[in-house]
C-alpha cells in the first residue's frame, strides 16, 4: 500500500508585452471534469471514489506492497497581454493514473481501497495547497516562468512528504487505529481547504 507520484507541467506563452517587472493578473481554474482528459486518468472529484477496477496496472510481483496508487497534479499555463494588461491563465487538475496504479489479488479489499483512496485525497489536498500558493504569489512579467516552476516544485515536494508521512503513520495501512485517525484528519483538511 504505497504511493507512486506522477507530475506534469505544461507552460505556454504568448508574448505581446515587453518583459518588465509588471505585476500579472492571474486567472486560476480547477478542472474537475473527466470529459477533457484521456480515459487513462480519473480527475479528482469529492463525490467520486476510486473502485477496485480502477487499478489497471500490472502488479509488481517483487514488491511487498499489495497496492500502488499513482496520483498527482498538473497545471497548464498561458500568458497573454492586451492593451497593456497582462494575464496568466492557469488550469490545474488532480488525477489518478489507472495504468500505473495496481492491486494484487490479496489487496482487493475495501480496507485497502480506502487506504489507497486517501493517497488520492492527499494528492487533492496538495493540489488545493498549490492553488492557494498560486493565489498568494505576485507574478511579474519578467519572472512568472521561474515563479510558476518554484511554486510547482515546492508543492510537489510537499505532496511527497505528506504521502510519506501518511504511510509512515499508518505503517502502509497496517495500523488500523492510525488509519482511522488519518482518515479523519484527511477529511477535516479537505473540508477546511474547500471552505477556505
């Protein structure tokens, strides 16, 4: 019961403005629709939980893990300028990779599925924290690429730490009391981030 991250970054820019230190307005959109992506991925939605048949990858026979979840977040960004006004459009999504996620037969239980769902939930928490940080960042026309990359890299590192902490605290889901505690904490954190 482990977590395997994936991360992607897409950045497009249309330059019609000289690179200066002008502050850029940001337009950040969270995509929670599966319609726009490949069938290989499931976009995170609080109303849709993972199912056993979503784990389509081939299990690693040499791994001690009974399941692996591959989830993470990505963003696409585009820069535009019109009439002296610069805007950075950022689209963010959190998704689960069905082909890189797997379960061994002995792991196909609701308990294991719940543990793996929380890995996906932690990816969502990290996505919300990434969006929050994007909103707090004052992007400038001369530095927005580097700023985006820094915010993204920090968010990916933070997500990996959260995933590792979750597995350490629950001993990969083997400590049922700790798993229950973690389940409550994760639900509370999602609620506070969504409300905030």
